[in-house]
């Protein structure tokens, strides 16, 4: 273990928000015990209980200790760092030279415990910055380790990851980091980094509203998470192209209403999964925002999405607010091409839905005989 590591972190320009759960809190103790922490740490949080983790992320993670959860924590921490730092800068009205690199760190671990637990012991660390997403996955293989030993390794991994991220985007060999941490040969360490293209970074900073650069905005937009893309999506694209007579572009919002944005590893995975289709990333989670970016577009959606668009809950609980938003979509020339979806017990097409008149007027239904696939991305994950 490197006793100078925390001093080196504090001496390097950069501001951090950290969120650590399950293990690795020793890194926070070491950072705070070393002079200079006020130059580095904006906030350190330990959302340990399930309810605390849910509150921090805005969603229930599929697994508390996983690379995905660590990255979600890192993204939430980065958003928090941005909000805290921007507020601080606004108060002080600083010169532009005061801008410092911002980082969010998330760590989730499952270590030796006093209760029966399935699976291996492991620690996952992720870091999010404006430029890149980092992911470190450590699986403990050496038997008989005490929790205190595992905790020490997790804490050291967090600090080493922080120093690496501050140093830039040159990722080391996993074997060299393995040796640096003094891990056992039975332990396994993986690391990944995704340095974002400039276009993604501009989207992330809100300098751009979408990554579409091919001239006029696309006339057909198929919004979704596509996590992963499946046969139902593929058939919807093909049928939509036939009905509309033009190309249909997959649109993935990197930002969500009530949970952390997608990180750069997420974006690359979605892009790889939809490699045979045109894809645009946006920062528009709602259809009102999509309307601003893609004027006059026809949106390809499932009947479940149209039900949500018609639900006053998403408009402050007021039908008047909903109707006003829908009238705006109508005025802007938007239409919805609606595909039926199964709700688990029955197939629901456009004709089964009770929609507000203003929305019904701009909807085109695809009959069940033309499309029916009872499959959802969550079933494939």
C-alpha cells in the first residue's frame, strides 16, 4: 500500500464527489485523514442501506454489488459534483481559469460477511468525468481472507483509480495494477475505459441537444433504450419504413427524468448493439423536448408508451397540462405510429386505448395482423 497516495491525490487539481457502498470506505478515511482534503473532496457519501442506495440512484439496482451499480453511482456522483461546483463558482464569480476537472466516483462491494451469501467476494469501482468512464472490477479468489483485508484492498483500489483518472486517459495493463495493489495470483482484476468522442462530450455538457449531424433532422424517430435491441425492434423499424416511406432513426436519450444519465460505456454498448441502424443520442427524455430537437417527426412507439403520454401523472397530475402539451405536439406537425404491445395477459393495440381526442388525432395504429411480438428488452437482460 502506498502511504503517499492520498497526498498525491490532494496535490493534483480536481474535485470529487464519492459514493461508496458495501466496502471501500477506508479510502474515504485515508483521504480525510490526510491534509489537503478540502482541495479535493466536495462530498463523500455512503448509501449503505437498500433504501439509501435507491434514493441516491433514483432506481432499484438489479444487483447492489455490480459494475453497473458502481457506474450508476459514479454518474450520480458526477452530476452532484457538477451541481455543487457550479453553485460554488456562481457564488464566487471566479475567473474562467478557476475551472477544475470534476469527477464522480462510485464503488460497490460484496465482502466477507457474517451471514450466508451466494457468489464470490468482489469490489467494483467506477469513475465518471466529462471526458471518460472508468470501470474497475476486482474479484477475490484467495480463500480465507478476513473482511478487514478485503476492505483494505478495496480502499487501495479506489485511491489508485482516483490517481489514474486524474493522470489522464492512458489505461495501465491490468497486470501492472494487479501488482501495484499486491493482489494474490488467485485474485482477478479487470479494467475498462471509454474516452468519449467530442460529440458525446458536448451532449453530456448540454452544449448540444443531440448527436445528429447529417443535415436536416430525421423525419422518423424511434425512441427507446434498446437495451438490448431485439427482433421486435427490428420488425418495428422495417414496418415503419414501409408505412412512412422514409428512413427511421433510433433515438436514445442519454438523460432520464429521475435517474442518472447513461455513461459512455452505456452509449458505446447501445451503439454496438444497433450497429446496422442509424442512431442518434439526445438529451431529451420527454416528448416535448424531443419535439424541439426533431420538429415535425413521426415518432414510432409502442402502445404502452402512448398510454404514458396520455397519463396526466406525467404532467403534474393535471389533464389540462397534458392537453396543452399534446396540442403543442399537434401544432408542430408530429404524428405517432403506434405498435401494439402485450401487457402480460393480453395484446393492447391502438384501438383498445382510450386516448384524449387531441392525441388520438395524430396517432396511426399498426394492426395486430401486421405486427405482434410479445418480447421486451428486460426479458433478455
